[in-house]
C-alpha cells in the first residue's frame, strides 16, 4: 500500500492526461503535427538539396524555408501532413529507389488520408481511455468499475474528436 501512496500523484496525473488525450487528443495534436512536419520538411530539403548541389549555404536556406513552410502546413492541413509523413516512412522502409519512394509516398498518402478521418480520433480515444484505466486500477479501483468508466470515456472521446473535422 505504501507504493500506491508514493505513486498517487503520478496516477492522478496519468488519469488527467489520459482524459485529455481521450477527449481532445486530435485537436491538440495539430501543434505536434506542425512541429513534426516542419522538422520533416527541413530534413528532406536539407538532405536532397545537399546531395544535389553540395552547397552548405543553399541547403541551410532551403532547410529553413522548409521548416517554416512545414510548420504552417503541418498545422493547417493536419491530416495531409500525417499522411505524407507516414507514407514516406512506409515507402522508405519498403525500398531505397527514390522514384519508387516518391510513387509509393503519393499512393500511400492518399490511402492514409482517407483512413485518417476515423483512425486518428479512435487512436487518441483508445489511448486516453487505456491511460485512465491503468491509473484507476493502479489506484485500487475495481476492474468492474474501471472498465465501464473507460469505455464510456473512450466513446465520448471518440465522438468529440470525430465530430470535429481534423
């Protein structure tokens, strides 16, 4: 019982963060998407411009340009940014040929873009509900009570996120 008393603040924080993730995760993830897509754009422009021109100065300028444009694009068109990043990662795992990577990225990005409308809210709702479940059970609440609470939280969270177009 002493372990639970020591970890009480941690589990309370876990439950609160889990509830926020379950209910507002996809809305809050726009900020993360913005940062990640900005970094991704900067990296891609740096990598290919340096290979193409072997100029540090040009690559730095293009990298900074890619960063700022990527930050804006990642925030404004969240689903497109996630789809492109995910598609590029999958394509680059499958092959190293740049032409095939480009073609696969385009095809996979289109597929992932369509699927993201349902999967992103579901992912955040499930993840948040599982965080709350772990916290409640760790705090000593019965599984019989914790499971319905978390199912309800997951459903409410999915509905809240799904109704807002992301």
